[in-house]
């Protein structure tokens, strides 16, 4: 029993030291230092509750000053904005190019052709996901099929959930990204597994086939996030 | 249903045939523990608790079970009686409770305030379905001195589509013993029920009493009006004979109890009641689940892998000339060492050949060994030249090579973003035995000798003294350890007491056995500054599946001597066998270097078995500290995240009269990983053993550094428990 008590004291002291060293290095470029950290913002939700931080109005000038590709992510759970850097891009045996984007507090989101197939460092992460049927629907026809999505539980285990998804073509839509007007195919993906449902929306640029904007579900703990590809 | 779904998946995805086979294999294991499987989307119902800290109405039980694995802490008070109960839903149907009770104004049996411990068991015979109610059978205080002894069979039906808003739960049951003491309707199973005798040694299972004597009905309703508020009303079958007419604890005027409860938060529920027509009561209920951490764990991810260029595109990257150069090998080792240290991993040894590499590492950070293995594999892929294709990763714990995980680098590259990334990697990885040593490998000179010390506060409690439920000593502790070479540990700790009252316990041991544990207050009293431990220990691997330990010194406050242990535990086996032999002498009360006259040869043969589904069993047979011969059975529920809850009981050739109060040694073990609180990677955990009473029979030596836990923490089951985190 002694160990429990010393353990608790230990926890208390560790907690204090963690607070003292919690700061992270900020990035050099203006946008990357401007965003609110993706993972931290959810963790400190209680602290920031009711006090929404000011949004940064992204301008062309600001984008031009920022090196490399930029992804803006706004999770529903906080409404706070973060700007992510591209830290990896490659092709693997699964069709579709994978990109790894890193937030200002070193969390990552993983996109395959723009479809969210993983998160890291967010808590209750999406460990991995199929995206083939979704990507197939981007040809303008819609479609769908089963998507296996592996979701982390909070106890270190994970559950692979076979969602049934339908992709519906909602037609052409012109969206505004910073100072650009982009013509896109707007698609909606409705997925369900039993009583559990989620709905993703995608705006795929008509000319390049590149996903410029999406609202995607990252699992039951994190919920939805709005993803805008600002640059690159 | 789970298996059906998996079958369907396999049909849909023929390309994943290998995975499907693996999934089906796991499915059959799941099937055994089918009821323990839970979905990430589940929000299971949480029953409210009664004054006994078990699912119930006010003072009466209901048939509901808590969600599997749930903990409940209940503190209730009415009529001068305070009951503090810890309940645990050990399986989907079986739950156990441990209770500590204080009854004021008892004024009998030599106690002004009567304090007692009791254990309950409940078993859900039938789950509620569309038509039939849930049915539970319960044994209350089934092995104590029996003040709360009572048995019941109870049924509960939930109506959530009634005209009323919210949910209505209707309960009816039959009680025996204490729960059959008011308005009984007969004695169906015989009338010869033994009665409660305060001051009896207790502890023995009272088979002869269960369901004997008068039986009486009880009933009640719980109306959960909305998410926050609930109302409860019940008709109690407990006449409170001992408290009401026998003594002046409180006066009972009615059998009807009423109350209201407020769900303050996810875990906390508060209630206020009017009981037995005369008393106001309160009930504090707190429930939590080990699977839901206080702070969810987050690990900062690593950067994605750098995939090697193809041999055709960049032949120079695949050159193997480096293998002949000691200088290059050393520089790879140094690079790997620094990449690993960013993840809190320490390189122990590295052996490289042109096509393969074996890394031995010490994981100082992650409670889940899979995270350490995954990070080590990615570090190797980051640092090592392209031609190194096969990675062998060996986890080391205190110089014991636990297991070897073999991963192909091209699999790592191919599967990092696979739709089933973790399962797919497990399917192509090998988990096997590791040789004791890796001769000729490059080592890490920084690791030895190693000196560490710490100074901090300590708290040393003592529980359940009849006059003072909790006694505490506190002070300063200095601990130091020195590791001169792999496997050797020289360690010790010194405590200086600043205050407390453990030593004030006026009771002197009345034990008829050698006083191996009952002199605790003398140790507390006489050792203001005491050498807690001081020992030398050597641990090594005696074979691929054999582990050994020898220790010498002051192992614990009460005993010192020599201890030797041998453990057989294959990496992929659920079974382990061990043998431990000790010769120890009782230490002086003052905490100095001296010994008393009592010495004993004690030791055990142990079998450990992982049943799957989170159940673990241990059987120890041997000779205990007081020289008694017997066996200890321990059953533990283990959660993947490191939480463990176990119960143990020891029966030896000491009779219950010789043993004294409690009749035999028994208790509860609890282990909680620190990262469950912190939400940051941390390998440590805190453990506690709670006994209702500590006597001299069935007492075991606390030998430092026992092998089993540190060996299996890197074996197959531990790796697979949280394998989904391998890419973290």
C-alpha cells in the first residue's frame, strides 16, 4: 500500500514537472507558428472553453511567405485552426498516393488522395483505413463499398470496424480557397456500421483531381475535422 | 456474431486471406471470452448502487450487473453506520465486493464502535431480455464474522417505453439471513442457520448458513427521471435486529426506504434518503473503468519512414562494403543509439551483417512493448544501410533477453500506411525466443556501471485496526541502486520517519505462530531511522527459456537472507513454471543491521498461466515464513493497458484457531499503470496489496526482483495486447 501512496506523490510531482516543460518549439514560418496546435487544442479544451481564439485570416501574401505545402485543419471539437506541414509523400502497394501532414504540436494526419486514412498523436487515433472505394467514387460517378477502419480505443487496443459506405455525387461547385476560386466535384460519403454513422464531404478539384477541401470523420473520440489544402 | 462478421469480411476481401485466417484464429479465442468483447461505440448502462456499494436500490440489491471490468466505490452512511465498499465486476456475470464498516454506539463485545470487513459475491444468472427480467444471486458477507451475512435471489426488469419519461426499473427478490429477518414467509431450505457471533475468528466460508433459515420478500422501483435525477423507493426485508432491538444503534419504525439520486458526472452519483422511518442517509457512489484512463495516453509520433531507393535506381546505396569496416559499423551503432534515445529507448547491443541486424534494446519508457518494438524497427530503417533487410529486435529487461521480434524491412516500408497496418505487420513478423547473449556484438559502453538515487517522501499505512481504521507513518526515503555490470544490482533504501501513528497501535501480537508478520507496530515504533532494504542481486538467462536470480541481503523490513529463483517461460507459452528457495532470518525491530533468533527456510514451486481473455492464474505451493506448509491461489483480471485486479487466498497446515482472526490469509492485489493517470508514456506502475487482516500464517517473503513479471512483460502475449500501437 505504501507504493500506492508514493506512486500518487510521484504522479503529482511528475505532473508538475510536465507542466514546467510543456512548451514546444515554434516553427519559423508565419503560418506554421500561427496555428493552434491540433492535439493540444483538444487536450486543453476544458481550459479554453468559452474563449474562442481569434481566427487567422489567411492571405496570399502570408501563403507566399510560407515555404512548402500548407494544409489548414479545423477540428469541430475546438473550432480552432492549425496549419500543417507536409512531412512525407509516397506511393506504396496500396493504390493512391499517401501524404503525411504534421501539425504545429507534432500530431499527424495521413491522407491517401486526400482521404483521411490515419491520425497519430491525437488520442483515440484512427490507426489505419481503407480508402479505395472512396477514391474510386471521385471519378464523378459516385459509388461506394465497404471500408475497414481501425480505430484506437483508449486502452491501447484497437477495433477494426467494417463500415458500409455510399459515395454520392452532388455536382459541380465553385469554392473559395484564399484568393482562388476553384471548380470542384462535390461528393458526399455516408458510412454506417450498425447504429454508428458518419458522413464525409469532399470537394475534388475538377481540373487536377486534387482534393482541395473536405470534412472528414477521424473516429468517435476526435470527431470531424475540416481540411483545406491551401497550397501545394 | 463477431465471427460471422469476420467471415463476411474474409469473403469480401479475398486478397487479405492470410489476415482472415489469423482473424478467425483470434475469433475462436474471442469466442471463449465472447462476453468480454466490447465495442468502441458502446456506452454500457451503469447501474446505480445501494448502501452496500453493490448494484441496488436503497438498502436492497437489484439484479443488474455493472459493465464488465467496472469498479465501484461506495460510501454510505445512515443511523451511525458507515459502509465503505469497493466492488469489481470481475467477469460479465460475476462481481465481488470488499467492505469496511463502522457501526457507532455498538457498545458491546468490547467495542464502542464496531468495525468489520466483509466480502460479497454476486452472480448474474440470467441477463435481461425483451421479456424476462435479469436474475442475480448474491452472497453478502459470506466469509467474515457474518454481521451482514445474507443471501438473495433477485430479479429486475427495465421499462424504458413506459408512459413515464425516463427509465423505470422494477425489482423483486427473496432474502435469507439478514435479508430475511423482516416479515419472513417460511424456511424453504431448513431453519438451522448459525448465528452471528461477534469476535469469532471469521473468515471461513459459511456454507452451512447459506440460504438457511427464514426467507422474506423485498421489492422496489428506481425511476431514472432524466439524465441527472432518479427516485428510488423500496420495501426492505432487513429488520436490523442486532442494531435496533439488540443494541441502540438506531430505532427502526418502518420497512420502507425512499430516496433521490443525482448523477453529478460520468462517474459520480450522490444520493439522499429517508430510511426505516427514522433515519436520514447519504450515499456517495463512484464508478470507473480501467479501460477509460484518467488522462488518455498520447505519444508524439515519429516521422514517416524513408523508403529505400530501388537497387536498380541507386546501386551505390545498396553497397555492402560498410560491413567490413569496423569504423562504419561503430558509426551506425552511434547513430542508432541517438535515434533510439529520442524515443526513450537504450541500445544495449547491435550486431550487423550485410543483410541483417540484431538490435538489443532496453525500453525505459513505454508500458506497451509493441511501441518500443515499432519505434526500434523504424529507427533501424532510418539509420542502417539499405542492404540490411532483416531486423531482429530483442527486448532486454534487467539483462534478461525477453523475446526476439523479426521484421523484414521491406514489410515495414510496404505496410506503414496499409489499410490494416498493425495486423498486417503482425502477420508477417515473427515473435520468438532470444538467446541469452549476443557474442561479438557492439555494445553500449554508457550503460554500465550505472548509479541512480532518489530522495522523496514516503507514506506507510496500516489498515483495519479496530480502534483506528487507518494508521499512517510518513517520512523521507532515500533509495539508491548501482549496476556495476549487466545483470548485477546493488540496491538499498533508508527511511526516516517524521511522524505517524502506526507504532502507537496498543495491540500486542497474540499469535500462536512465530510472529513473522504481526510485530508490525514494533517495527514501526522502534525504527525511527531504518534500513528498509539493502541487497545484492544477480539476474541472468540460463537458457533460451530459462531465467535465474540470486539475491543476498536485507530484502524487506522484517527479513533478510539469501534467495534463489529459477523460472521457465517460453516466449509464446501461456504457461510458466518457477521455483524459489530462500533462507531468511528475522531482522531486529530497530531497522539496523542485526537479526533476531528466528530463521526459516522458505520457498515455493509456482505455476503461472495466462488463460486468455484477460484472466491469469497463479498457484504457489511451498513453505511459508512461519514454517507452515500450504498453497496460494491467485486469480487476476488483467487489462491490456496494464491494470490488474486480483484476489488471492492461502491455505496452510495452520488451523483457523492457530491462525487467529480471519482464519486464513487472503486479500486483493491492485496494479495501476502510471500512464493511466499521466496520459504520457510511462513504464512504471503502482501496486497495492490489501488484506482484511495480516496474520502470521501463509505469509510470504518479499524477495526483490522476482522474475516472472519482468520476463513476461516482453513476451508474446504482452506484445500482442497492444500490438495496434506498433506504428505509434
